[in-house]
């Protein structure tokens, strides 16, 4: 398995190469057209689309999660359940002959 340092160095090198190639494609592209578009414009369109798709994909995921997650129990209901459990424990302790339960 590759060490963390080797993996980090590989990520650094790949990142630098991608930045250089992206900069070259945007600011000094070869004179070519792809799908009838100049290459630099196509690269910018793809970049913009990917950025917008990621942002709205995350927003959609958040919306889906909010829409499908059931609401939490009210605090009063949780407090009631805790009180019932405490009463059960106090009853068990008194039945086992343990120390008498303290009452507030």
C-alpha cells in the first residue's frame, strides 16, 4: 500500500498538471473547434456546467433529505418517556431490596 507521503506527492503533482493544462486551454488554446465551438469557450462552458450541477445537486440532496426525514419527537414526549423509565427503575430497585429510592 502506498504511503501517505507518496499519495500526497502524487495528488500535488496531478493537481499542478491539471491547473497548468486548464490554464493553457482557457488562456492559450490551440486554434481548434470542437462541436463548432472554440476550445477555450467549450472548456469554460463545461466548467460552468459542472460547478452549477454540483451546487444544485447538493441543494437537491438537502431538499430531499428535509422532505423525507420524519420530524423529531416533541421534548414533552421525550421527558414523559424518561420519567416512566425512571419510575420503572425505582420500582425495580425497591423490589430487589436495594437502597430505597429517593423522591424529589
